[in-house]
C-alpha cells in the first residue's frame, strides 16, 4: 500500500493538470477548427446576469469508488461577488473551479447559469463569459502581445484592451521599460520572465477580453506583497463594477478583499461568516 500511494498521487496530479490544460486546448481548437454544429452553438446569447448555482453537485475522479473529490455541494454565487475559496491542498478548490469553467463533464447534480443548465450545448456560450487562470498556465514561446491576445491574429487585436489588461495586471511599467515593449519575446514557457511577471502575464490574458466572471487558482502565490495588494485591489474594483471573482488561495491576505468565503474540507464546502468590513 505504501508503495502505490505515491503513484496514485502522481496520477491524481496529472488528471488535475490535464483538466487545467484542456481549457487552453479548447480555445486553440476553436480558433483553428471553428465548430459549426448547431447543437453546440444553439445558445449563443447565454450570459451571466444574476447568478450561477451548483445544486447537489458531486464529483469523483474514479467512478464507482467510495472516494469523492466533492460531494453533494450546493453553492449559489451572485453577480458581483468576490468569492474566496480556502482549505487545505487537495480539498477540492481546483476541482470546483474546473467545474465552473465547464472542464469537468462527468459530475452528478446540476450547474445553472441564470436558471439555464450548463450542458454540452451551452458550455461554449458560457465559457465566452469567463476569464480563467489555472495553476498550470501555458505561456507561448512568442511575444508578450501574442500571449495576452491569446489566439487572435495581430491585425484583430484590440490594443486599447491590451493596455487596460496590462494596467490591471500590474505589468504596464515593466513592459514600457522594455526596448521592444509588447513585441518582446518571452522564451519557452516564459523563460525570460520572473515567476511573478509570468503570473501577471497570464492574468493580463484573462483580463484582456473583459470577462464577466474571473476564475483564479492561486494567482498571487508568486507575487511580492506590494504587487499582491495591487492585484487584489484591482480584483476588488472589478467586483464593485459587477464582475464576479472566484479566487482559490491559501493566502489570508485575500480575506479582507472577499465579500464571501467558502471553506473546503473533507469533500464538503461551508460558507464562513465574516466579521470585518470589506476592503
């Protein structure tokens, strides 16, 4: 038993990484091979105007086993909420974000966006509302500009939105000091960037399309205190404008910015009552 536990752990980590990368693969596949299937695209106007509800949702990596990653959870997230997900590693925070992102299909229960069920026919329309920053983010071996406007032809890039995303992600000063600015090559998987710069670049990519809901998994874990506070203040400002933030983090600094806190443990999720004024 002791011999196979490390192998099982590696399998579970790999499954989690596959789920994280699948969102990027889906974006690339849609760019290169547009899907004209009417059933997939029939709900073009699916938006996020009120709330998203996870109702009696359960998920397990290995079907038929007694081990659940999440079990019978019901959570209602309203438009404009800044939701902080807390809990020990492996407690289901990342799985919850992947469920919201539409990356996990084989769960039980239902996910509803403004009373519309998330399904194969509504998933793509739902994902157009999302900005997603997973733990295992990909940085292209390309320019800063191409990494921010991920998948768009350079002639179609909205430069005003790029500059806004840079500002919100705290990268504008850094980019303006570079000789080639946005045309700077970042190297393989962002090799020329520091961990914090790489993380902010991924955040700028998520912010570029002005998403209605941001799903962020440990997005500040490589930032210093100054930049961490800048990002948290930016996210809080977005939530005040009506954007919804779902933010998984072990950093208690985020508590004073969140409007709601959910604690994950032993497959269960419980909302934590707050006794402080929101930043």
